[in-house]
């Protein structure tokens, strides 16, 4: 091999020219990323392509880029999981299941009205499927293993990796898989909306009511998630319970205000599988679509990316009717059903939590600790 390599160097047009094999490792690692246009290419896709192209060229470069390419592949897979992109996740499960267990950092869909996004820090794609509560990645409508789960099980069987998978689950959910209770106090908001004569008569909140809305938004400002559920669905369910409890005392203007601006705010923050479920309604098999219909304007809206249509912003211009999967515009009566949204979403979360908890307990390490189901 050394003789062949030396002959190749001597055959160069300019024998004195430095070979790639002569360059220091830090120079190679530093110069390649500069090929990416970071302003144009999210996640340095061009850099990744350069590395992937060079990697098979020789063992030295393959060894040099192997770890970095795995990290980049894991990040892209993490994004696919966070976005509920089931087709892309399945493709990777079939071709490179090892990426599911490499930790990375990425942002999901969640974004408040001020543009703050949620960052999922140091999560493997496998851990993130639990963090988002995406039961449908693992089990189908009949609670049978999906192709994704079959691929991961086969990989873990082949590599004796079940203990490693269990350790990753325990790392992110050391206290069990239940959603924590909602601790937000809605009483001041309810009192303000109930007695706001300006809102009752005109549909426009008073200064004091608007201040409470700003406090609410600040309390749910997206941040960095390192452990536990990426969003507490009990907060979303509690907000819907508040709406349903006040269905009779409040008039249409009060209901619309709370629905669009408070529940709509939380619609922006729920994880991808629950947002997908809300967009299509809770009564159908899950599909991964974010295009919804506004039943006021009779036009279709692309919910994600959020604020793709600045004239109709989720949480400001419209809200998702999670029970029927209907959409409404500002000023329209928000809920046409019998106030069953909180109960329906509660049952869905209960079913998903139960199913995912059972999957976690299947690993030997998890048999050592109780798993309480809410």
C-alpha cells in the first residue's frame, strides 16, 4: 500500500505540490466546513455533502469524517422526529438505525408570537420520540409495532443494545413518564375576562385584560429542553377545561378571545404529533399534514411553518378546533361542538402515555422501577 501511494504522488503533475495526505488533520477539518453557505444552507447541508463525497475516497478521510457525519446525520434525524416526519424517520430506521441513539441538538416547530423557538438540547432521536409523545412512531392504530419499531428492535437485538436504550429512556425520564400537573393559575384571567365590559361589548380586551395575556405569553415562552416532556400537555388540557367551564357564563366575544389568544398560544407550543392530530381532528387515524381549512374564509392555511401567512397567525388570527379539526378566523364562534375537547385530548394523552410507558418498561433496566400512568 505504501509503495502504491508513493507512486501516485510521484505521478502528480507537480510532485512538489502538497498532497491531501500531507495536510494536518486540523487543517482538513477546518477548511471543509468553509465550503458551506450558512446563510443559505440550514444545518450546513453543503458541508455534509462534501464530507459524504470525500469519505469513501480513502480510509484516512473516512476515519476523519466518520464521527462528524454521524453527528450530522443524527441531528437531521432528530429534526425529522421533532417535526413528525414519519416517512424520513422510517427511511433512516431502515438504512442507518445507529443514528437513533446519537445525541444532538435541534429546534422543533414550537414558536411563540415573538419568534422565540424551543430548543431540544442533547437528545437522541430515540429519546425525542418519547419526549414528543409520538406513540404513532412506535405503534399503529391497532397497537402493533410499526416498521420503525421493528427496525429499531432488530438493531438492538443485533447489537445487544436494549440496556443502552433503557439507559437513554431513564436519562430523560428519571421520574416516570407521566405529564406533570399543570400549575398555571388561570383564576385572574377568568376573573378579568368575566368582568371586562369592554371585551363583552366590543370584543376588544381592556388594558388590564391585555396585560394578563402578555403575562401568560411570557410564562410559556419557549426555552431549552434537556429532560422530560417537550411540552406539558396538561397545560393545554387545563386551558381547554377553563374554556369549557365558562361556556355558559361568557358570551361569544369572551369565548373567542380566550380561545384564539390563550388556547391558540398553546397550539403554537404543543409537539408535532399533537399539532398534527389537532389539525386533522381527533377522530381519524393520524396523518402527518399541517394544511387546514379556515371555515370562515373557506381558504386553506398551511399551519407549519408557523406564521407562513402573516395575515392569519395561529394564536392571534385563528385557533385550531382540535375536536373536529376545524379552523376559525377572528370574530367567529370558536367552538361548535359540545365542549368535549379537553376530555377528548385527555383521553388521547392517556392512551399515548400508557402505550409509551409500556414500551419503556419492556427494557430490563426499567423493570427495576415502577412506572406510574396518569
